[in-house]
């Protein structure tokens, strides 16, 4: 029996592969995002995932990727479930799934804290992944539901990193707001897109940095 179990394990190498990265892509679909801007986000994400640097990094790390659409309170959902990336074909399938993901909501507020809560719980499905990252993109401050800052302790305790992409569309200085209220963890960062027209290029840059960034958490400071 023991020999049979070992033999079956050898026939299933994908399941045995270590997961280096679990990444949740959290996309803003609140009322401030119109139909065209939603399309820019989803197509931009799909194109960014197909970028050679990003795709290679995901395959090398046997990454697990999921997508969350988020809006106001009680309107957050994992619309593209966890997808394990073991080949460039997996990247292409994931990109296609994101590009065709139908929008769930259109006319609601901005509850970033609740999006973080949902994402944090979603990591329970991928407990063995070494790095856990939430990639939040949005065009406005949180104005409903749980405050993002109130979740920092829980996120840190679970070893979850939160990075952000601020889509600047007015004089709010969303980049500063995200720095002060949203990002969490060692090496966390904010990327700025000046309008939705810059989103595709900035999300590509962000994913390149996010997927290739290696953290030496156990090394003494220099």
C-alpha cells in the first residue's frame, strides 16, 4: 500500500509543487467606474498577466491567482476563483477568464475595507502559498463599511501584504490616501495611474514588481 501511495504521488507532480505566491486582484466596480473604465481595467489586467516578465514569474512560482470585484457594503465577490499557474497556458486561460468576467454591480459606493475582509478570508483556500498578496486598484477613497485601517493588525498577523494602484481622477490625492490608509506589510507600495487611460501600463508595471519581488524576511537587517 505504501508503494502504491508513493507511485500515485509521483504521477501527480502538479499537486506536490510548492506555491510561492497567492495573489488576489481586487478590482473597483463602484458607481464611479463607468462601462468603458470597467472594460479598461479588465482588459488591462488580462494584457498585464500575459506580459512576459509577469507570466514567467507566475509560472516559476507555481502561483495561485484569484480576482475579486468590489463595490459598496456587502457587494464583494470572488468572481474568478483561485487558479493555479503551472504553465504559460494556465496564464493565457486566466487572462481570458478575467477579460470576459461580467460586471456584477454598477451603482454602489466604495467599501475598500470589506473588499480586504473578503480577500483575507479567501486565502484560507491556499494556506500553503509562501507569499500572500492583495492587489487593490481603485479610483476613490473608502466611504462605506469597515475602515481599511482597522484591518491592518489582522492582515499583518496573517502575513498578508496589501499593495495598491491609485487611479487619480480628481484632486483627492488618492495616492496619499492609499499610502496612509490601505497598504500593509514590509515592502508594500502604491502605484499611480493619472486617469484610467494610464491604468493598463501602470497595472503591468505593478504586476511586474509584485510578482518578481522577493522578500528576505528572515535575514538580519544590513
